[in-house]
């Protein structure tokens, strides 16, 4: 996810210190976390550590203090993504977001396509870097009040995942997303939980659940049909009664109305944007929920 507002403002009355752009270090994490709190993002310190260890991170620094962040992640030889673009609100309007974008895009290089998820305020900046809108993502969340009856499976059965399932789960994720997912999936499964859809002794779908933000996040969810995706999601909703649960879904998954019906209303929408070629995704299976707006 990316949030910047790089509109110019009058700074003639202030003498501004020079901005230094450099790689982020572990020592920057507390201030990066504070920046995300200021702009009302839900990320915990543990969530920041996850996105940092999976990618490359940069900060904008003024007088020795980070005032902006931007991260990027590699997804194989052809694709990458960027996110966590934050500029301290009182420092916006000085081109800091644009320069952070340059840092990240230079790190990625010209040989890969780049994916991001933009807030409406950040979209004009990304369009100036030749990003094109390719879709929308709906954010649904709430405290689960009363679990609904289980959504019926079209076929197969559900079971908890095991270590032996990791290879099959990664292969399904890469088939559905069209990008490399091994490192990210392995990281999520190292501290989260998983449910698998099994048919004829073969995994044909799955949904992961992990601590995130104000509670828990469902995702990714990979399935061959909408009904099977609903069954996978419903399992975790029922299992986490009384807990805050979030899920980010592609708008064209057509799950928003159903999620609202089971008690997870839509609270926000972001725009998926791509610079370069979009990933080639398998039409027989798809991603019904993202890992996060940062990681896709």
C-alpha cells in the first residue's frame, strides 16, 4: 500500500534542512512504525519487521530523523512490487515521495514490471511514473460477532495444513498470481495458520491466517471457484469469533456483498497499478484474497 500527497506548498517562510535518502536499518523501525501510526495505518512492529525482511527498504531522513519510507520486493526475474510509501504529513509537498519512488525504482531496475496498490491521494504521483490502473482492491474488516453457517464446498474437503504441504501451496500461489511467491508464503506460514482444500489427495486451494494490525488477516486465499473460496474464508471467520479480522480482496472476485453479509463490511478501496507487463495468471485458479496491500 502506498500513501503520499506530493502537492507543492509554500515553504518560503521556513528554512528547510537537506533530505538524505538511504537504505533503512533495524534502528529505523521504531520511527517507521510511528510514521505509519500518524497516517492511521494499522501495522504493528511485527508487521514492519515482516515487510522489511522480505524486501529492500529506504528512508528519507532530515536532521538524522526518518520522515519518509518506501519498500520494494522481488517476485522472481520478471516482477516486483513496492509499497509502504509514507511521508510525514508535515513534510509533504517537498517532493520527498517522488524521490523515494526514484530510490525504489532504481533499486528494482528497468528489467522488471512493478506492481503497487495506491490510495486515491497517491495515484497521481504513480501515474507520473507511468503506472497504469489495472484493478481495484476492497478492504473488509470487523470484529467477528456471530459466526455464520459454513459456506458449502463444491467438492473436496478442508483440513489444516502441515509442513509437507508447503511446496504444493507455493506452487498454487504462483500459478494463481503469475509471480514468484515462495519466500513470502514460507514467511507467512512460519508464524500463521493454514487451511487446505483437498480433492483426490491433492491440494487445490488454501487460505492462510496470521496476526496482523488490529487483529488477524486472512490471506492469501487461492481457489479454483468462488464457492470454494467462500468456504475457505468462512472457515477462518468462524474460527475467530470475537476477534478483529481483515481481508483484502480483488474487486472482480465479486465477494464484497457476501463478506458484508457474514459481518465483514467493506471499509476502503485501493487501486492496483502496474508499470510494465502485468503478470500472466492461470485462468483455472485465482487469488481471491491478498496477503496484504503491500505484498499483493
